[in-house]
C-alpha cells in the first residue's frame, strides 16, 4: 500500500510492505582443495574463503579421502602432482566412486597430451598453473552453476 504525507515544503511517499523474517540462510558451497604444497593450499583457501566459499583443505591424498568420506561437498579442486603414492587422478577417481556427481577440477603445471586426454575421458576440467585468479574463480562458478542446474533438472 502506498501512502503519502504532504507538508508545504515536501511530499513523503511511504510504501507499506509486510516484513518477512529471513529464516532461511543461503548455504555456502563447500569446496575440497587438495594440494601438497602448503603455501599453494593456503593461497587457494584464502581466495575462496574471501569469495564466500567454505573450504576443506587437504594437504595429502589420504586427508582428501577422509574428507570425501565424511563431508558433503559441492566441488573438488585437486592438484595433479601429490607427494604421496596417489596422483590427483587417483583422488578424483576415488571421489567419483563416493560422490559420482561431484564436479571436479584438476590443477597442474605439467600439461601434456596424456593428462589432457585422461582428464577428458573422465569428464574432468584441467586448469594450468600458474593459475589466473579470474579464470580460477570463473571455472569454479561455472562448475557449481552447472552442477546446480543438473540437480535442479533431475539429472
């Protein structure tokens, strides 16, 4: 309802709308980041948290596996070269077995035709290091949006 109040100097318009309490808070997207270089892991975490994402950081494939088993995640970012016996591909394949619809990005500074072909066969996007921050954030948003749209359409 629109009401007005007039004085000789000015007119005040007031729109009366019911106040609806905000009881539902938007949930943060949860992103698992796997990288065995502490400085890189910290940098990714800071960038993502600054953008409002909840970050689960794993400095090893073993910790990544535990997080995949215990956390509800929206996206997996994984470095290809990990110090342990597993590569990023093994972590990504493990994630697919536990959470088949979890979107994933492989991060690597070692681009090769074999890596690209293997990632493509698995339906995994690859981002090359050094990573451009805007490209990094755009890829994350695109993967989260696509996953949300697929979920909404029942795929």
